[in-house]
């Protein structure tokens, strides 16, 4: 599709297809960092039943972490505290990770988070993706530098 403006600039527009994929905040999303903090998105926390605390479990044969809703009064429960302004939750599980020999360099994301039939959130340590904390995108600076030329 070609159009002309008053300055007679020809533009070759490309239409970006909408693939109807859900964004990361509209599906189950969890991360684990080297400090043992398990972060859950608000959507994930609500899908789990919005518990105030969770039981943190580990299956050493399959290397899977399980999070199960717990009562606040349960002694084994880890508090799911609000983190950030969008309702995400942080579960501090440093001692849990050290006890089970879970060592993470940086931060990992669990790409296939699921809740099983018993209501346990499954985080598979064999299925993780490392990612870097993103800084401000540089595309804006390079585009503005190109305009100066």
C-alpha cells in the first residue's frame, strides 16, 4: 500500500498481523532469582486462589517446585507478599533453595507454568529460561541519531 503526503514522501507501509497471543501478564507467569525469590504475576496468584501464604514443596526425583495455597496460620506456609504496583507476589524461599541445592545464576523464567488437578502450581526446574534484566531500549536513541544526519 503506497501513499503520498504533501511533501511527496512515499511510504511503504507493512501491516503487522495480530496473532492473538496472550501477553505475559494474561497467562501463568513465574520467575525464580538467585536470592531464592519466587515471583508470581497477579494473574498467576489469582489463578492459585489468591492465597496469603503458600506451602513450598519440592520433588527431588523430577526437580519440580510446587506451590500450594495455605492458611496464614499454617506454620509451614511462606507469605505471598505484594511486590510492585501491579499486584504481583513475592515468596521468599532462600532457605528452601539452599536446603534442596537449587542454585540459580541470575533470574530464570518458567515458560510452562501449570496448576495441576490438586491445585498445586508446578514450576519445573528442568524447563527454565534465563533472561537478563532489560534496560531502556536503545532503538529510540539510534533513530534520533539517524535523524541528525
